[in-house]
């Protein structure tokens, strides 16, 4: 199976697909699947553009709306994760994953799917320690702070992925696992990106949560983007260490092959085609839900917090017991044909491509997914009720429309200050540990490593690429005592 891996998309679908079609003709190959490692920018209309955190000079509508509206169709099945420059309101509608247009599938805030026997996992966003232990509290219209915190990785999604027991073939993320730069040619990396050195020396480059996932899941391959440079590394998964250890040159077993790619620009290494063994006996098998991931989602859905405070998880034994019960139940449903793991091709437009205003509403795909699993659609339920219809003889917009117009028309496109973020709403923490807590979470990162400012712009201003030394206090996990798993619903 030939898989095309792309780094930061930045809305350049035409260029990416065009280049792939050229490579197919040149090499006489057929590409089976495309994986995009974030900054996808699924901008449907001008209203979506207003929700994207990006420097003003990079703010553009792009042409994704042509794929969304059906004017164009992706020539290859494409999977992607979110980065730190996204139409956040659109991706939030599809928190559990879903089609952003025909043939392009978002893996959600975190997710695992199967394609022709290949098990592919993904996690969206970038790491910021001050939001990591919070819930998903951001609501549209986003203020300046929420417009950035909404794409910060949360511990809840990491904990879901840490419960996966069966092997993962491929993991996709936007930012790199922390410490992975030491498992490749670090000297060469620093020659290309010399302003990384301060972060590397202080162990602040990359995402520590992703390091925990890599050490637990031990995928065969891990693909990332974000830092706008091609980089490879091999990690020894058999090494007993809380840090990532570089594999030996001749080592072939217990190794994760890491590949990071650049953004889509001329003369940049943003695209690569790899050969992966096709492990499926049925070559016609399409994109499928992963049964174990569905069990984890069912068991952990009651702990999805939409407030600043995270909901404490049960202890490890109780949570794993709940997941095992859900897996047995779903296995039974599968045996009796009461559940279909085929991901339905159920994309439908739910906004106008010319609209400058956005009204949050339940996404039909998310509602259907929740109905399939028998869980509450907390994302859709959090949407405000629709405003009452305007009176036919009204000469001016009603009050609700005036409020919507005034709030949604505020476009916030300035760069985010590197570390100046209000931490007043940080969730309470205790010293109780979770699986994988042996990996120490480092303190604040620099703007360059964390990625809330443009990497190329940072390269031209090396003197300001790192921040002053921050506290090395490790944040503990929220307490989880005294919680019982809520009663689970039966599948419909």
C-alpha cells in the first residue's frame, strides 16, 4: 500500500493533490491514502476564517470551500488531524471525527480508525502546559484567548489514547513528541533551524504528552509537521527509560520510525510517499471504525468536560474494567450484526459557503455517531437554541441577529504572545498518577517550540525565539477519587 504523507497543509489542497498526480504519472504508482499532519484549514466561508488563529498576513479564505461545496472532489481518500491554524468552529462540530467534505476525513480531537487492515491513530492540536489539564470550555464566538486555547491538547484525549492495548501501525500528530530530536541527526537539524538550540538544550522542544503516547503505543510509524522542517528519527521501543532512546543503526525490531515534514511551499520537503504492507485480506475494505476505540469512547464519554475544570477519571482498574465491559458489549453487537463498523459516507453541507456569520448548531455526523454508540451528543447539546424567526413585517434585524452580527464580525488575526496567558482557570490538581505519568511534563515552552507563532517568522527573529527560563514545577493530575462510572446506555 502506498501512503502519501504531507506536513502542514495550510489550505493548499490543489497543490498537494496536483503534485501527487504528477508523482503517480512519473513513477507509474497508485496512491492509496493521503495523511495530512495538521494546519489543514477546513475554511468553509468567511465566518470560519474569523475563528482561525493566524498572523494577519497569512489569513486567507483559500479554496477548501470548493471541495466542501462539491465543486471539486479529493482524488484520494485523505485523513488529517488538526494543528494550531484551523477553522476551530468547524472542527469542534466534528469532535469525534467526521467528513469535512467528500473523501476527506478528520480524525477528531483524538481518534483511531482502520483502513484495509491498517490501524491509524491521530491526535490534534499542540501542547501548552497551562491548558493541558483543563476541559474544553471554549464557546463561539471566541475571544482572543479562547481562539488559541481551543487547539491546545488536553489530557482527556491523551488518556483515551493511553487506554489502547492493541498495536497501532501509524500515529499522526501536529507537533513532535518531546525529545525525539535526540533520536535523529540533531546536528543537522540545528544547522537548518539554529534557533531551536535553546529549546533543545532546555528540553522544551516538542510535546511531552506525545512522548507518553509513543512510549505506550509503540507505533510502527509516527508522522508529524508543525516545525516546518523535514526530520527523521528511529526510536528504540525496547529501551527501559522514561526518555526516548535512539535506536541502533542496524536495529529493525521494536522501532518507531518518525518522520516530520515541512509546509507546502516550492522547494520545501512537504510531501513523501511510503510503502506500507497491506495487512488486510480484503483489499476492498474501506475506512472503518476501530472497535477498541469505540469501547474507550463509550466508557470515557461521561468524563468529557465542557467546563474549565476537568472531570476526574476513575482509578485505573475501574476505568479499564469499564472499557473491557464496553468492548465485550460491542463485540456482541458486532456478532449479531447490530452495529456496522463501516464509516458511513454521510457528509452533507451544513453552512453556506458565502456566509459571514456563524450560528453553532449540532452537526448531523456527530449526532449520528453518538446515536450509533448510544452516548449523549454533548457537543451538539451545548449549542444555543436557534433564535426565533424574524417577524415578517420587521424592517430591521431582530435583537438576536444584531448580537450575532456584532460579535461574529470581530476578526482576531494577530499573533499570540508566546507565554502570556491567563492561568486563573487552571483545574485543581493532586498527586494521583495516571498510566504513563513516569514521563515528566516539562514547563512552559518557547513560542517557537510551542508553535503559537509562525515558525518561519520566528526564524528571522532568532533573538526572540525563546523565552526566559520558567518554573520547572511539574503539574500533577486532577484528583480522581470517589468517582464511579455512570450508567452506560444501550445501543440504539
